[in-house]
C-alpha cells in the first residue's frame, strides 16, 4: 500500500459483535475509518439485498477504499468490495470461499438454530468461547463481552 495516499477504511465486525472487535487494530493516523454496524434483516430478505443495504452508506466515489472484516463480517466485506472499486480487502478469522467452511458452519447453514442465538446466550456460554478463542484473563473476558 502506498503510504502517501489517504485510505478510507470500512470495517465490519463478526455477526453479533460490534466495533470493539477492532479496538486494538492499528491503522494509519491519516486514515478515514468507518465502522459498519449490522442492520436488522427485513423478513426473509435475500443475502444479496441485505448486502446492498449494508453498503448503502458507502460513498462509491471515494478513492482508496479498504475493507476489513472479522468472521462473517469478512464474508460481507468481500461481497461489498465487488460492488465498487476497492484498493484492498483484509480478512480476520474469516474465509475466502465456501470451500473453507468448517463442518459446524456448514451444519448451521442447514439448521436454523442461529435464530436462537442472542447476547444473553453468548455471554452465558463465555467459558466455552474462552477456551475456543484462547481467552485467559479478566481483561480478555471483558473485551470479549464488550464486543458482543
């Protein structure tokens, strides 16, 4: 990346998370940073329509757009980046294609149990998440809870 340019960063956290996910991410001081929050789906809205709504607030005429996505946010930034001229796309704990999906994610695609997931459930199952994501101390637990 050319450090003489001003980049416009657009960041999408993982599904169910917020911008706290990127709290320790170090971006250039001259960068323009926009956090894109998740929005409520409209009924049985197709993913393609949802992606268009998520991208609605992004000025397509901005030069040097860089998209950063965490987890399912990574999937979203890849789709949004295809809608406009984009400098770079960075993925954090995400996949580049369906070929990289783990078996448990493939299972979630067929069973709609994701509809049962909410903040209370995620926070109450923190000990399981902590082991899966290598969280060990109180600071990491608080950071995780703030992200959800």
